[in-house]
């Protein structure tokens, strides 16, 4: 089946630094990718919808200057958490939609900001 | 607001027991419904989905779910669980003409041999 690769799976960083998370569709083209975050014991919350070649659409309450999303190709979307702070510590998951409208999820990235 | 509720946060069963996990969503018109599973250390995988037609949907690994429109529910069932079913289960709803998938908080299932 289709595979979405998310990297890194786990990252620890110092407060104030930036972290980039990559989401790749390995064997299909994804015109649309989605970024979610999940706090412990809570549901996945959609942060933004990323469309190839255009600006991402952010959900209400998500700071677009803090969570930079780039979808420069049909197989790669990146999420950069800029100037990360401890409250940004969370589990981030991407998903990619193929041409048949099926959604496939990455394995997630656990971000811990010290 | 559009929302999804999973009332069982943690379920513990013995092998061969029957399983039913609840999922309710708030009214918002036509919906597409999904159950995802996340095995320990793995990514989310689709178990089954309902778009239209027969409200009883069969998925992989012996799981099924029934869409009851009048109750806004999409409960997941399996007649006899196995130890390998230990995982986190997420119900998700896509309201028609939106891109969003709204997830429930998940249910952690532990199956003991």
C-alpha cells in the first residue's frame, strides 16, 4: 500500500531553536497534505492543510508564523516549528491524500522542547 | 461545533471476548466516517470507512462498524478479539464538502491472553 514517511520520529531541542519535520509520500503524488498535532490523552487536531505550490491554510488558533509549512513538491511537505518553546512539545502527524482521495498517515514526530 | 466523542478511553479485555467501541459525532449534515488503528510503535492505519450505502461496514482483521444515522453513531465491533488487537483506536469524521478529518480522543484497547 501507499506509504507516507515522516522524519524525524523523535526530536529534542532547546527552547528558542527551530525544528523541521518532513513528510514524504513515497510511492504516490500528494497534492494535499495535512498536519495534525496531538496532546497526551487528546484527539488529533488539524493544524493546517498544505497544497502543493500554494500557501497552506491554517486552522483557527494556529500561528502561521510559528508553524511554517512548505509544500514545494508533490511528494514533500515540511513543517518548521520556529523558536520552539516547551508548550510546543507535542506529537505531530502528517497525512497525505492521493489522487483517489485516500488518506495515508505518517508515523508521527514526538517533539520535546526543553 | 463539529466534534467526535469516544466514550471508552481505556478498554481491557481477555482474548476471545467481544468488543464494541463507541463513537458519536455531532450533527452537521452528510458525513463520511472512519476508524483508524495505531498499533504500538506504528503509524495510524485505516481499519474501515463508511461513505454511503450499507450502514454495516466490514473492515480488515475482522472488524466491522455500524452507522446509525438516527443516533449519530458509528460503533466499532469485533466478535472475538486477539492479543494482536492491542492498540489505540480512533474514530474520525469528515463532514461533507470539507477537507477536515475530525478525530475522537481515541480508545486504548488492551487484550490479555
